[in-house]
C-alpha cells in the first residue's frame, strides 16, 4: 500500500474582480506543464499521466479544477447567476493560476475546451508560455445537440452529459477507464456542462486569430483521436493547416478524452508532444 505522488492544494486568485478558490494538483519536477481538463469534468482526467514516473521525472505536471468544477467551488453568489464560461474569463483564470504559482513559461496542454483555450493563448499570450499542446482541439465546433438538455428539471444533467460523451469514447478504451471517465461527467454540478458547452459551441473568435499564432517563437502541436466525432481529425487538420508551422498527430485507437479514457494509448503521443516543445 502506498500513496500516489499527486499532491493537492488550494490556491486563491482573483478573476473578474472577485476571489476564486482553485483546487490544484501537481506531481513531478522539472519543466512545468499546465494540464487543462475538458468541459464538464475535472483534474482527475490527468491522474494517469501524473502518476507516470517516467514523465514526471523531468516534468512538473500541474492540473487544476476550473471554478464550478471538481473541488473548486463556485464564487460567492453563484446561486443568483447563470454559469456561462467565456473566452475572457477562461484566459484570465489560466493566467491567474499560472502567475499565482509563480510558473515561468510553462507548457500549456489542454483537451477539448482546454485545447481550444490553449490555441487562444497561443494567439494572445504566446510570450507567457514555452509551447502549446492542443488535444482534441479545433478552431470552432458548432453544436449538433441542444445544450439546454444538460440543465432541465425533468432530467439529471450529469447523466445526460455522460450519455452524450459516451458515444465519443473509443471502442478500444478499457472498460474501467470508460466508466471512470463517464463518472466524472455524472458528478458535474447543475448547469456546469451546459455553461462550458456554451463557450465551446458559440465562441468562434479563434478563427480570426489563427493567423496571429507564431510557431517560430512558440511551438504548437495538435493531437486528435480517430474516434472523436466532436472534433474530428478533419477538424483538427483544418485548424493545423491554418497555423503556419503547427504539427498534428492522429491517434488511431482513441476518442475525445484520451488521457482518461485510454491513457496507455495516449501516453506515447503526449510524450512526443512534450519533446516538440522548446
């Protein structure tokens, strides 16, 4: 019996003029890598990589729960407002955590909505980072579903969310990890998945900023799963092609949540991505 190497703490930062108590986990030493979770989930998606001694011997992996997610409570007065994630508040939160932890030019790795914001950071705040790994990410994905279904009085939003994302998990994913991944969505707070998807499916501002990304200064690498139909390989390729110098890898046996649904299948692609960073 032994403890895992992951250490969790709380960091209070200011976002949108108000305090945010953020739950942060980290493991390892060396180059800092900020790891962003997907919509409706939390840092548990990154636990396998954070427990990988070969990766953490040279990299300090840092994952945090966005406000409203996991162990990060909503801000005071949340009961009087509608949660809708925006690009500006997302960027401000990431930068606040980075600065609050005193991180010098970390690598930023994000999946799904985290990958989208990593590309926004590459366009708007490249100087603050040493590289970007955008996983299951593209310039824009319009919803093919009604996001209001995830916050209704006649249905459990978390279970509805899990039902939706279950179709985006690869058939090659180990059954245990498939259900561990779905459990995170089942636990999502009321309206949180809907609020994240509002950002993911309605904010198309990245499209006009792709040309501002300078990969000669800060590398950008995209990774996408062949079984991801929310962000397909074609979507990721379209985005990579619009970024001069960006690179792309396609994972044959992985879906939309690679680090949690199929950690062994994702690992070599993540290791390769880290090697591509400056």
